[in-house]
C-alpha cells in the first residue's frame, strides 16, 4: 500500500548563491507570474529568460527554473523540466515541497514483507534542507530511524543522525509528543544538507520491531511543528496489510520469493483438507513455481473455510480498511484424472464466483471490499457443487489498498469483483513489487500497433486508481494515424461493468502535433468529463490519465465487449492506449448470521471437538449451511432454527446456548451427553421438538419442559433420568395427564407428547 504523507519539507536557498533577498519581489515583466494558486517571484521563473541561471560548484544549478503542469486542475508547480517534487509555496529564502518516507513492514508472523528507503538529491540545485525548521521523525515500535546527509558532491562528506522509537500502551501514549517512548522519535537535521537518505532498522539486530499498533514503521523529514503524533498514526490507518499464504505447504519455515514477498504455510488458517503436490513444469512464468507446487484439496464437508484475522486494532469503530483479496488455483493434474474441477468460491458469507479450473493455466479471482473494526476477520470458503469435483486452492493473498482506490464506483457496503486487468505496452506480467498494491497486469498485444516507450524522465501516476509506473511507461500506438484501436472481449456475465482505461502521452508534442481521440464502447461515445468537459481524450505527457466508464453491459446475445479508440478529425497522431481494467459491483455485503447464534454455536464447538471442523458463516451463503444446522435465511441476519447433532459421539454436558431463541428443532440423540438436562431448554420460545434419546442424562426433567404442551420431547434411553422429584413441582400440569395403569400404552403420547420408555415409564406407573 502506498501511503503519501501530507507533511512538508522546507528547502532553503544555499548561502553559496549570489541572489540577494531584495530581488524577491514579483515575476519578471512579460513572464508568467502564477501557477495555480502559487505566485512566482523573480529570480524564479517559467520559461527561457524568466529565471536566474546560477552555478553551484562550477556547474549550472537547477532550482530557479520552474515548470507549471497545466494538465492538473488547478495547475501544479514543479522544479525544472523534469522535476517530480511538487512545490507548495515560495518565499524570499524558502520553498516548501511535499515529502515522502522510508518504511519497514512485517507480517503477523514477524517476517519482513516490505522495505523502502527514501532519498532526495539536491546536489545540482541551489537548495539545501533547512536545518532550523525541519526535523527528522521516526514512527513505530522498537525501531531505529536514521538519516544520512551529504553536503555536496563529496560522497565521503557524510553526517549521520538517528533516533530510537519504542512503544507503550496506546491508552497511556502521549498524544502530540515525540519523545521516543510512545511510538515516535525525532532528531535535528544536519546543517547544509543537499542530499539525504532515510532508512529504518529494528532495535535488535535480526529481530522485527514488536509493535502493538501497526505492521509498518516509517521515517521521514518534515517541517517542525507541522507534524503532530496521533494514536491513529500507529494503527490501521497507516498500516500495510500484506498476507501471502502458500496453500498446502508443509514447510515450517516461511518462503521468500524473488519479489521479496514472504509466503507462509496455510495450516494456521484452516482446519480441514489434505495437502497435495504438483509438478510445475507447465506453470506459466508469471507464477512462482515453489508456491504453485502445492495445494490443499477438500474432499469432506460441503464447504471448507480459511479464517484470516487481519488484526484491525483501530479504536475508531467507523474506520475501514480497503483490501484486495485474491484466490489462485493451479490444477496441474495433481490427481491424475485430467479433469479440472468446478466449485464455488465465497468470502465472509457472500457469494464470490464459480471457479472453473484449467489443466495448465493458473486461474485466479480478485475481490476488493472494505473491512471495519467490528469485522476484521476474512473468511474464504470453497463449496463443492458436483460429485467428485473436490475443491482445491493453491494460494491466498491479502493486500491493502488506499481508501480512495476504486472508491468512486462503490460504497463500503458493496464489493468489487474484477474480471480483467491488462496492459498493452508491456511484454511480461506486471505484479508486486512493480505494482505496490499487488495487482496483476497481464500483457496483451494489439494487432497493427507498436510498443512505444515514454521518454519522460519522470511520470506522475498518483492519480485515480494508481496504475503502476511500468504500465504507464509503454503504450500501444497505432501504426496508422487515421486508424482506430479496437479491443474486443467476451464474457458470460450479464451484469453492468465498469471500465478503467489508462493513457499517457509518449513524447513532447510540437506546436503542430496533436493526439486526440474518442472512446467508443459498444457503439456509444464516452467523453472524459474528469479531464476535459465533454471533449475528446488528450493524453498528457509526464503523467497518467484515467478514463472511467460506468454501467456498460455486454451484448446480451453473444456477450461481446467492444472498445474503440477513434482519432478525432484534427488529430495528427495515431491513438494510443496503455491499460484497461474492467470489473463489476456485487450484491450488498451480507451482515452474516445473527451474532447471538454464532456465539452460541461457538460454545458448542468449544465443548465438542467433533464440531470444530466447521468454520465460516453457519448459514451463508445458501445452500452452503453447516451440515448440522438449518437456517431461516429470509432476513438480513439469518437465524439458526435447527440443530441436528445426533449420532456424532458427543461426550460431556451441554453448554448454555439459550441465546439461540429462534430454535425450533434440537436433536442430540445417540450421543453420550451427561449431567442434568439444562433448564434453559424449556425457555426457548419457539422450540417444538427436542430429541435427547440415547444419552446418559441424569437428574430430573426440568419442569419448564414438562409444562410445554406444544413440545415433542423424547428422552428414551437415559437410564439415570428421574421424574419423581419434579412430580410435586409440576403436579398441576402432570396429574391430569398421567394415565391409569390399564391405559399405560397411551402414556407415551398422552403425557405432554413425551416419549418415555424403560425405567422412566416404570417409575411413573408405580
């Protein structure tokens, strides 16, 4: 997950320059005086002759020459022709720019999963980092934040400063303080620093930071007083959620792949299934052969589930974490049947998709949705739909997304299901770390186009849904300027799709050149209102452009999507395209089975080991309920109405599951249940059948059961069960129903419809 801090860094004009502060008045006559909301005082300027050309160390120095990028609204100001650091203000001796951070991230097993330094080089400019107004900060637990500074071109002239950040309870943390004991430390900045690198390390060599708040730690340079520590800086809002699960792996040690992702075995997340091995000689190169060499097969139960606790510790009940969840399947003929199975995929009680596996291709499915602090567990289930088609899974991945990614299409109550994500300029599959969000971009060639690389030294991709830079670097450009680019795909889904199309100009255009085109989907024109109101698409140079098209349905007869990129009449250059994503919004996320029922079922599972293989939502999605429950799913939050726990070898006493007040049927027959029949069973308001036959209950039948004239109660085969002591308590209800000895044959059905045989019947007739 990319986290962009909005803290600022002050850069001061170096004392080696000869410009007097008195010259900072207004723009040079005839030169641009403003870019967006920022005034541009001379000697700064935009364009030749509008700025002072200075030298640093005998070399021409950058800094006074600025660039106004008008493709933004409002326009944004940057240094030089290719600078990528946005300028937010200019004063007589200072400019303010946005800063970024170094980061160090661990998964829940304590293994490093992401690491990055941050470097800023101003050695060829007139600027230094202000040592009076900036501070270096470290955020995290048990970490060392280090800044390595350099004053000029001499690589040996380095200065190093560090601070140590430790943590105590978030309830006792000093909000606003940065003392080194509450998850934040700070240190002053070296004087005259023109180049610096920030980095992070654990306090103890080789050991990960032990954070009670966050899986990631950060270090950054920022203006003093502009950053104030908040508890949220150390919790989920600043975290990177990164889980990579190697399904079927039996290795006790994590595996690190070539992209530095750490994969862990799945046995801590699932209770059922059997591991299987695969020969991966036919595996596509985009997939890791080690991860895909194993899988987990499920040949029992109609659904089997993984439970992933993402450890959302946010104290804000309204906070959400937007995640991408991916399940991958590589059949590889592991069972020697040459018959790839088909089965259902579900998450958190919601239907996901039908999985149709392939002999030699990795099939994967992605969903994006929002977690909150009340429900931070991810449940992924596989449901069997055909006889002898056993579900299996090869890998599970969870990735954090920024909260605004894909948010324009859906609110947190609805999931996004991805159909395709393709890139037209790349030659190989793009995924992590090139895409820091872990998305997969598959290469596709378009006939009659050429791959043209963007020659800009910098490329701004921090827009919309954050396409990776490598995808935006190379475009597919039509070979004929007047010809269309036509894309066509087929889908079996008949739902409204949403399409993201990405563009970026590959070169600086001259005044006589123009590249503009329209986007036509299934014969309909779409204007890019976010970029140019009702106008054609004009791809910008040096940054990405995202065109969003909503609610497009494939042809109802043949299921075809057709996208055409059509050049406008005044375009002198052929159309181009970088990438396309298409997805659809799913049904509203379910609330899940009634929480009281779920808690009570958990008590039963805790009491009886035979029930512990069942995980996931007990009722949802229908018809994949647990084998031993029946549900009423006609409400937003289904209720459990029956328990079928007969003949399972249950041993011990019954826990209190009185909160399951929608129960109509309970069958515990033919087990080895002991002690007294619980009184709460008689208080269940809708219960009309209770079968306790063939157990070892003792004591008396509770009066609450005997008084219930609507209840069919069966207690046959409980030799230690007695009714004598309850006779006086329930006398008014029982005497009128106790039959005479001559009519003892009718006792079973006449006494409150109670079935009592053997020793219990003899005691009643004495």
